[in-house]
C-alpha cells in the first residue's frame, strides 16, 4: 500500500482503504461463502435483469446485488423472507458493504435442499451442465448398459420396452444400490465398469422415483462427476415428478421415468419397418418412372432410326447382284486360265521327247551318254537305242560320216 507521511503519521487514500478491506473480505472463508437470512426490502429489478434489494432484520440492513444469471431470483418480492447465499464485498463507488447473491431459497428450506442448491451452483460454474458438451444418443445402439437395482421393477420394465421396440439390442446390467448408504459409490463404480467395456454404445441410469431424500444419491457430487467423466453417452430415468436431480442436469439426456428412458434409447421396429416400406415404394415408383421415360424415348426414336437406316430388302438385292457379278467374273477368270493352261500343255507336248520318238526318231546312248554325232562312236562300240516302244542293245559295225 502506497502511503506518504506527514508529521510522522501514515496517510492513506480512500481507495487504498477500500481496496485493503476488499482484499481482507475476499480472504475471509466465512464471508466469501455465507448464507444469510433476512426480509427483502427496497427491491428493484431494472431492465438489465439484475436485482438489487436489502436484507433487513430488526434494526440491521445489508445491501444485496443479484445478477441476472443467478438462481432463484423469481422468488424475490418485498416483505418475503429468504435465505441468500453469496459473498460479502464492498461497492467501491460508495464504500457500501454488500452481499453479492448467487442463490436464494425461501425461508424454511431444509438443509439437504440447501446443500443440493450449493452443489448445483458449484457444478454449473465448472461447466458440468453446459449443453454444448452434451452428446447425441446413438440412433441404432447394439449394446446398452443399464445401471440400476437388479431386484426392482425398473430392470424388468427396461427389458420389456427394449424387447418390444428394438429386440436386436443387447442389454448389459451393471447392478447397483440406488438408495441408502454408499449408494453413490455403487453407482459411480457401475458407471466406471461399463466405461471399461469397448462395446457399450449408451448407458441408462435409472431408478423408480421417490422423495428428495430417496433420490439423494443422484444429487451427490461423486455421481455427477462419474456421469461427466463417462466416455459413453448417459441417459437418466429416475422417476421424479418435480425438480431435476443433479444427475439429470449432467447427463446427456434425461427422461421422467425408466421406461421413457428406454424408449428414447432405441428406435421402434414398427417405425423402422414402416420407413423401409415407404422407401421401397418410393424406389419402386422411381424405377417405374425411369422405365417409362426410357420406353417413351425408344418409342420416339424408333421411327427416326428406321428412316436413317437403308431398307434391308434393298440391301439384300444389292448383295445378290454383287454375288452374281462376282460369280461371273470368277467363272470368266477360271475359263481364261483353263485356256491358257491348255495352250501351255499343247506347247509342252510338242516339245516332249516321247512325242518325238513316236514320230520315228530314236535316242542313241553310249555308256549312258547321249550320242549327238557319229564322230563320237568307234567300230564295235556297244550302244543303247531308245525307241518309242522300247530299247535295243546294238554294236557299231561301221561308221559313215555325212558330208
């Protein structure tokens, strides 16, 4: 604290004293978390949504400020007696001591209800009730975990509803106490064990209703934090008819009864079948419309296609004419080839040695060598004479050379 000295005295400013008092008040455990009983007076509620009033008792008055998002402001009225929770502070502009109120309850509320409201306020400030963190339930759960008492009617009711609406779902019971000593620990443990399983899709936390005292386990901080920590979506069905429990506020979704929670958890097989039938009818209509569209297109295009393609009869006649022309040409080519072959055959026959021999000529050979001149022979040589109809072995007697 910055000060200056005058005549050996420490001098402080007003703001320094106010700040010092504010610091002391914030460090005081009693004054920073206090319940105060009193009668409301001087209540004003401007357009900002905040509420300003005084709490009076006998001759004492305490100014109060309650901001718009605080709990219970709807019960404020002049002359009403309330229990107000908050912290003592100093309004620096005027130096007034005041109570910053975050929760009010009507006078006569029991201790249990006050504790519940305090816990609600605490958990809300930590974000456990934040709707943005709540998850949607799976549309078609395969495995459903159920945290409830195995001996009550609740477990039977849940089984009946699931079996009727969606019989292919598997139910896993995590048995627990839902009332009495250590019930909150039992519930928290059951939630933890289901979260250790890999195949659970959603969890139903249920009991059959009761008074505030009967439902006290579901207003315990340990249960609230177990629900908040669950990696699996949780739906509550606690059978209450009035205020929501803290477990309801933390859960991803809540239902008024266990049976209602079961109905919200699974789809209805009848609705699924109806949807499938409707989809089938829609698809059938779409296919029929598609077929009709194609049929109309074919009906429209067929005449155009027939007009664009030459007649088949004309094509057949043209092919027959081509075949006739080809046949005639081939026959002419074959006749010409035969004529040429006959001519070549005649020429070959004219040159054939056999034909020459038939005209009276002979082939004279000596030692398998054809004799073309008389000078090639000597008297007494053996010769072979080939005639048209055979061979003659002969001996040269004499040789006469022509001039």
